[in-house]
């Protein structure tokens, strides 16, 4: 191993991609993970950070965010968000469409110190009217669908575009039903990319939507409240949902302003149906609640009884696999040099879902710091994790 640029010393490393859960060091060289092991040796110029008493995970991936700050009314600042929630890869899901993606890439993605990937919206201008005063579903007007332009833009930007996004439901697509989804699926087929589909109130129904999705496609807002919940009135998972999972459709949380309910989550978990990925769907209307951020969304599942390792798995390697980016979400040598330093606090914590139900949890996951591209990027408190030696 070449002399490391940075070593995180003595943390509890939880890396589900390698089935690792134990106290050890993590070394980074040249922007990549170099090694995970005990008593890794530093060189004269190695920066060493003592993270003992904390958890070191692969860099967290938030599979559903809206970070076209300044370009859309729902966009937030990606770097501010990532500093607070330990996210090293923020996946924007359809803020921009083919008509305005160039601005998103030039002014936000390329300037960001954290990684931003994107699902390109099939609607020409993406989600262009989502605010406290203007709420216009971009899929209501079928003339806004831009399949030819979406294919061209997605194909030219494969470095940062990972899939195609569409929103269907009463609020997003009005009386258009599954027509926008059908167009988006054609685009996804043409460019060979997965699709992420938003669902809100019917029409169309949950069953109609997941019945159209292909293996590897993502249904976001998967644990949404009634109507269009994935469970029936007896609290059992709907047969169409089980069939879709068997077929390879992926189920993402996408908490957001109105798309996650504790009641639904309790029923799904009681049936042994865990989400594939946990994501916040953070945007301007939910960053101050009820979603807040990625670690708060993860904390809700921890308090609902999901094991910590599984919560981290769904926010790291599972998300990386959904993105078809295996170099992310892992601390395997050669992987992207991203890591998140976490702690789990004990106490009495108030959590709220998207329909106003409060839950008192005894745990909270806190993001304490991040490593981005092999370099120490952020600590939540000034002076925390100061270098312990330099060679």
C-alpha cells in the first residue's frame, strides 16, 4: 500500500458491502480507499484523525434530493445539506429536464465539492413550479413531455445522469394517468437507463404504476400513506407489491413533504418488507420538517426496529447498486474515497412523519464528519477530530 494521505483511526467501521462491523482504521490514498484494517501505518505526511467512539461508514448516498439551487423553486444548496447530514453523494431526482439541464450541470453539479448525480426528468423543464404559492404538476400537460430531447441530453451526459425521472399521480399528472410514465419508459429503454417513478394520490393506482416498472427501476415514495399505500386495510402487503419485488423493482423511501407514513412503515416492516433504499427527498418545503435530512430519515427506521447495519446498507451499497455505480457506497480498496463519521445518540427524540403523526424514539443517528475524495471535508463541530499526528 502506498503511503496514505489520510487515516481515520480507531472507529467502528460498518461497511455492509464487505460485511465489516468492527473497530479498525480506514486509509485513503489518491482520492480512493486504500485499506481497511487494524493499526494501519502512517507516513511522515499522512493526516491522521482519531475517530474512536464513532462509526465510520461508506459515504452516505441520498438517492432522492432536489439540489438545483437557484434554478428551481424547490432546490436547496447541496453542500450545505451534505455538511449537516453526512451525505457525500446527492442524487437529484428530476429537478431539471432536458430544457434546463445544461444550467444545472454548469452552475451546480460541476461546481460542487460533493458528488451530484441526477435522474433527468422527461418533462422539458423538470419540476418547474413547486413552491408554497405555485404548485403545478409538470406531468399534467402532455405537451411538456420531451422524449427526443431527453434521450439526447441523457446520452450526452452519462457522466452524471444515472436515469430518467417521471412523476405521476393526481397532483403531478392530473388526469393523464400512466401516459407520462409510458413516455418515460420509452426514453429509459432508448438510453438503457433505469427509471425512477414518483407516485402520489390516484389516479393512477399504486398497482398500475409498479406493474409497468422493469427490473432495476425505482418506485420512490414507496411507503407513502393512504391513498395509494402499498398495504391493504388489513395491514398486509399488496400482492402486486410482492410481485414487483420478485421481478426486481426497487422500493425507495423518498420521505419528502407528504410521502412517508409511520403507519405504512410499521405495517411493511411487520410483514418483513424492508425498503431497498432510504432517502430523504429533501427540498425547500421539507428541509425544515418533516423530512429534515438523510440521517433523520435513517433515524426513523432505526427507531422502528431496523438494525443499524441494515439502515446503513440501504443508504450506501444498496443505493450504489440502484445507481449502477459500484465504486460508491463501499470502503473496499479502490472505491471512491468517501466516508461518513456517525454516532448514535441515546435519549428521547421526537420524530414526525408526512401526515403529522409523532413518534418518540430512543435513538438518533448524527452525522459528525465526512471524507470526500480522500480528503477530510467537514466536522459538525469546530475542533472535533483534529489531526493527532503528521508522521
